[in-house]
C-alpha cells in the first residue's frame, strides 16, 4: 500500500505543509497539505516539483578525506583532533562554524551548544545573515527581542497591504496567493508595492512606487512626519507603550517633502497618495523582505518601518503590523537557538552576563562565549587573513552566495582545515573540503522548522537514508563527544527538541518572548505526532494563535518599545567607471544555489541560464540587443549573462539572479561582483546596490545543444547548462570556432564511436546544424550561428525522448523546429503544468481573454499562481483591451 507522510517544504520561509506519498514501487509524489495552516494545500512551482529533486545523482554518500572515501570513525576522529589541536594552540576563536537556514532547528541547536557553550567561541554564523539579520537587529532595537508580532492571517484581514522590497509573487508565492484571494473577496482592499522593478507582484498593485534603490528609509521617514502632521499618531499608545517618539520624529523631519522626492526618485503626487492611504487606513500590514534587509542601511530601514507602526499603534491587532518575510525554511528556527554570531539560544542576549550565566548553568558547561563572534563577511575575512584556521561549513555554498565570492573561494582554499557537511559532493564549496561529511537531505531528515509567522512544524522522513549519510545533529554530537564534552549524548531529534524547549522556559517568567516550555518533556511518540503550532506555548497554557504588542508588553527593561531615530542618505556607489546599479535576487523556479532545484528539468525550463535585466535605453546606449551576452564588471569580479531587455527595469539599474554556480555556468556567479559592504548594525551585505559596468560580450559563434548526457569540461568563453527531460540543454559562446565541429561534439560529449551524424553548414550565414543518433534515439543536436541562436528550445529538448526512425524526423531536428502539424509549446510560462507561450497564445486566439479562462483551458496559473502576471501580459499583447 502507498504510504503518506506529513512533512514541511524545505524552500522559503512560508513553511508550507506537504504530503509525500511513496508508492509500492518506491515512486514519490507530493501535494500540499490541506490541513496545514500556512498553505491550506497550496504549493508553489518549486514545492510541486519536490519529488523530481530526490535523485541520488551527485549525492555525497560516504565521508571523504581529500579525494578518498573513508568511514565515519576516521573522518570524525580527524575533525575532532584538528579542531582540538587548533583550539589548544591558537585559542577557541581560531575555529568557526558557518551554518545555514536550511538546517533543522535540532541541527542548529546542537551546533550552537557546541560552539558557544563548550568550545567557548561565538564564531558561529549562518547564511541567514545574508537575508534577514537586518530584521533581527531592527526588531531587537525596537522591541527588545527578535519578535515577529503578527500572523499570516493579518495579510488577509488588512485593508492595506504594503509590500516593500519583496517580489512576493515569485519568492513567497503561496502567501501572495492568499493576498490575491483576499483581494478578490474584498475588492476594496488596497495593495501598494514599493520596488525599483516592476515585478510580477505588481500584477495586484493598486499603486506601484518604483523608488530608487535604497530609497525606502527616506520614504518611511517622510511617512512618519506626514502621520504626525495629519494627526494620525496614536498618542495614547505612544505615551503608554513607547519611548523615543520625539527624537524619531525630529530625525524624520530632517527631509522636506522635496527631499523625500529627491531621495526616492518618486513624484510628489504618488508619494502623497501613499501617505494619505496609510494615514486613512487602520488595518495596515507592511511586509518587507530582502529589498529592505540586504542594504548597508538595512537595519535603519527596518526601524523606519517599525516607527510608523508603533507611532500609529497599528501592531499586534488583527490586520495590523509590520511583517518580516524570511527567505529560508528555517531562518526563524535558527534565530530561536541563537544561530547568529551575536545571539544566544532561546532569544537570550549574548551581551547580557545574566543570560550567559543562565545558559551556562542550564548546559552545565565550563564556559559560554562572552563576546559576539564574527559575522559572515568578517568571518571569511578572518579565514582569508589566517585568524581562523579550522572551518566547518554546513548545508550552504558560500563560494557562490557570499559577497566578494572569488575572495571567499580563495580564503577557503587557503584555510588549513576545512570541513563541509552537505548532501551534494560537487558543489563549488564542497570541492574545497579537506573532509566532506555526507548529510541527510529533505525526505530523509527528521526535525522541526519555524516559518515566518512563528509556526513550528515537523519535517519527517519518508525515504531511506542513502549510503552512509547522517543527520547534521548526529555529526555535531559525535564531534562534541570526541572532543571530550559532556551533554552531547543525543540519540534522536526528539531529545534535542525537548532540551531546546526546556531551555526556552528555564527561568523564564514572561520576560522572554520565546517560550515553548509546554514541550519540554515531549517523548518520541508525541514528537512524531507533533502538529504545527505557533509560539509562544508556555507550560500549562492552551495552544492558541497569537500576536504580540497590541497592549504593549515589549521586552526592553521598562516594557516599552523604542522608536529609533534614523536618518541616512541614499548610498551613492556609482562612478564614471561603474555607472550602473546592480540588484541581485531570486527567480520564480530556482532556489539558492540550485543544489536541489537544478535537478528538475521542469524548474529549469522557465529560465535556463543566468541573465541580466536591462532597460531598453541603457541597452541601446551600450549597443546591447535582446539575447546578447553581457559582461558585467565591478571592482570585485566579473560575470557573463544573457541580456533580457525590458521596461520592467529602471534606467541606470540592472537585475541579475543569484542562483547560478560553477556547476551550471562558467561565468554566472553573480555574487562575485557584490562588494563586501555591510550594514554596521546587522552585518548584512548590501546585495541590492552594487556599482557595475556593462558591455556586450563578443563571440565568434553562438551555440545551443540538447544532449542525452552532460559534457566533459568545456574550455569556451561562455557556457550554461540546465537539466532537460531526457538529458541536458546548453547555451554556448565561442571566441574561436573549432576547426571540426563533429569531432568537438564527439570528444566533449563522449559520443559512441558508431553514433550516426547528419547535418549541414551554411558558409554564407555561418549557421551549422549537427545531430547524432544511436539507432532511432537522438544523442545530441548542435545549433551554431553568428548571432544568438534562434531555435525552438522547448521543442528541441523534447526530441531527446522521441523516436527518430526515418530521415524526415531526423532532419526536422536539424531544422530546429517542428514540422507541419507538430505543435511547438514555446518557451515555458507555467512550470507547474509545463505550459508554453505558444499554447497560451493559441488559447487566447481561441477566445480565452482572461487569466481565468486560460487557466480553465490549460491549467496554467491555477496552482501557485506565480505565472499569472506573465499570462496576463501575453493576453494583453494579443488583445490589449481583453487584459484590462
């Protein structure tokens, strides 16, 4: 009989419930959990494709020391010995852990206990530093604790939802669809999107404020001054529950209305429309994400937003409050256990001697770190200059994701001892490991995660652990024991969760927000059956949904919130040498550095190679055409990307995704360009405001390949590779054409000697087509041109699974397009149902003049909904009036 397991999605911070079904033959399918309160059955394109990412290709299955496989005892003994020797010789601050928001809470807890409580250093930081640490710093400054006040329900109850620095439609699609549904039920609900780009999220916007990069602080400071001017301040709430309002208002008044317009690049009427809407609407939720956080003034931006909600008392009540949207599945769980280098477990403060003593007594450790450790950027600086001599990297890929990524790679290469725990053996970072420890992946892991609304959910295993892979918590506990420390005799994640819960309640009389003491004595059976719940859940209290701060009760010593005076000019980083501003971010169907999503052909179909969005005016000035290759350069690095010329982009600004690695592109690692500039309070890098220059990347020839197997090393000027159904698809560019194309294909792709080839070359145009067959099966098709290749890519990749028994079908392959009567779906628009642009255009021509009608005919846009804006654009292009 098939078995069903309730678990949690491992992607963004929405924390969607997933039901994984394993059939009798072992095949896995996934669907949304209708009973999970985060998603009520919805999944995004990535979540829907989870079953496609479970293959063992590339998995780390055995411990490795250097290039040789070994057993766990030898590997763990070596790690424990090298860390112990380094500490004995150089002190505890000579070692560091760099961990991840994709760890489960139990993994995170053991890592922090080992480093901060027993090694005695706070040199443990996380890739969550790169995405939400400015929110943490802003919360702690304002509230006295890292508390997210509201719930997802507030986004549905609000009369005004503000989405600032958040492409919700692509990055948190399930939450976006909850807002869409609420707006359909209550058309009077208003949505304001604040973003330099016109993203898919703007599809539901009543007002889009396309402000300049980093203009958010000035905009919200101006809002605070306006609220005071029109009498919208909640004087009683401010007097009883806050301090610092006069100083915050004085700082906000430092910019005149004209000054706000100049700082934001917005017209005064559109600013006034936003301010009037906020002032007149009681139920306001302001959601913010990486566009706010990833800034050198990110913490001040967060506090500027919080100031407006505190000043109006619009916090902690239904439909009201600021809402930080986390980017990773367990960034919140990491925060709960003190995952950042400047925090302690259970939301206690590393700077507090009382809290340090409390944690030390609870753990029974000889010491607890007494000063903050190195934040991510500073940590890798310390690796580079030799202060850190032993480094353990877990479940993350800093060679791709850190700013100044080339320097980070060089630092790791030079570090005397590097341990990497990962599920994949060949990531850009894992290749640099002295010791590689195989970790369990989603589907095999057991533990908990916490989503953006403070909801803790179980992640449960439903497939067997492959090879010798082991959970991260187990690896850490083994090292703790081998280094001679007590307190690491954990045998199951339930024991770790119980200890974590007990610490949250230890000597907690309500002065700390995080308390899940109701679960401090949980046993294995209860843990296995644990349903989603929202914290706090104190011992002896019923399980309820909760909000914070409607009636004050903040976590500063006086119980009051702080309105923080903030004022900073928009950072000016461009120059005559680097005149453009690069904004980096995510796309709809990929996740982080693609170690999981890169395995899915369906997810790679929408955008299969790294690209840069550029405004038509900037493109014309630089003589860049759509689909050209573009070289981007900053003082720190260089990348080559495909040009996407679009009016969605502001003049003078570029956008490029951060997902591509050395595994998938030879020149797509965009964080190599990002400056190691950080926010002074949070340490978060400024990944949204990078000064660069752009130029057309010339090539002697451009190519496209579909192949049943991947290539050997490609020594050409540009390549990008992506999964395709039945094999691979590649984009290529050559500085110099090979002398013999057939030999080049045979050697680079290791084609069998007897593979039959057909094709043609046109000396006049420079076009060349080659296809190789084994019997009726297509092995490889190559398309070469002097300009970016015009081939029906979505059709070409399907040919890997087709029968080609006669000459007619073989020559249609070399033509690069289907023959008469054979439909071409066109470029993928809807990844959930693999629907292409040509199919949608045909549906529009057949009378489907609304997004809903297209959905009824093709299913496109009916699952996660993140393609609905693109579908609307296609309808508009075909029938401008029908799409309005």
